[in-house]
C-alpha cells in the first residue's frame, strides 16, 4: 500500500519528495534519461496528472511504467483522467473552494472504477493557495485560492479536512505559480495538523525545497521546473535526503 509507505516515513519524521509529471508537457523522448536519473535518485512518490490533459493518460502511464520501475500515483484534474493502469490515486477534494464538482461530484463518478480496478484511493484535502498569478487549477475549478497572508483560513481549512477524515493535506500554489506557499503558512498549518502535509507549486530550486522542508512540509512536490531540466530531480532528491540525515 502506497499510503502505508507515506505514513511510515511520516511517523519516522522522514521528509519525502514527490515528482509530478504532466503528460501534456513531458516529452516521452526523455524517458530513457528519466530511467537513468531514477537509478541514482529515486523520488518517494511518482505523480502523474494536471488540471487539463489532452493526451491519453492511460497510454502515457503505460509508457512510463515500461521504463520506470515504481508505483504511479494519479494526481487527477477531473474524473475523466482516471485510468486503470495507475497503482493509486490522490482522491482529491478541493476543500478550499465551494464548487461542488470538485468537492464531491467527480468523486462519485470515479469511485466505482476505482473499486472495480483495485486502485488504491488516498483521501486528500486539496487547498489552493494564491501563488501570485492566475493558475490553470484556479481557472478550471472556478475556485478562489486562499490568500497567501490568510494563515488562519489555511489552518481552519486544513483542520476541517483532517476532521473529515482526509489522510493527507495538499497545499498547492498551482502549476507555474510565481511564488510557492510561504514558509509562514506552512508552519502555521503544520503546527495544527496530525496528518502528513504536502506542499507544491512554484518550487523551482534546491533552496526552495529546503525551505519547505524546514518550515514543516512532510512531502514536497516538484514538477514544472523539471519540464525544462529533468536532471534537477537528482539535486532536489539529494536536498531531501540531506535534510533527513
């Protein structure tokens, strides 16, 4: 079980790195390079997905798994991205928004397929945070991000997710965000939670990875920057490993 691996590392106070691949933006010609990098630096989680995907997710995952020997976790923008080839799915509920489609509707549509294909669902409370620019997830989901300076709203939303039984809280500034979730907001939310905290969006450097870890992120998600230079994955992975030593 992938969640058991996540929670085991969390209980042992080990920071984790998640590599998010957007099928629309990842060049399949880089798969052999990715395979080589994974032999030296394997992230803790491999996520696939995005707010809006035009390619066949199932075919992409098959291609990916033919080269990379690790479980693939779907990070779905909607229920139509669900495919039977993934090992698990972040069962995301956009708890910072008020659009019922992303709070429960897509989940009802996806649930029978998840059950029928024995895909591991990982219940995740998703909180969109203002990263200084309008993002795809904001536009597609038609939701308002939590203002970057409203720590009390972020804390209350994260706690509500935990009390609803979510297994993870994922705070995200969105793909291509100008600014990542602030250290102060991470600290405030982390100090209130009893479940793992994921942080993503706008994390483009080893320094940013380190700051997120130091502030309290249990899982740091990187993706956008690796579309330009996939070799940075090794540097990000080493940053998390060094933090755990």
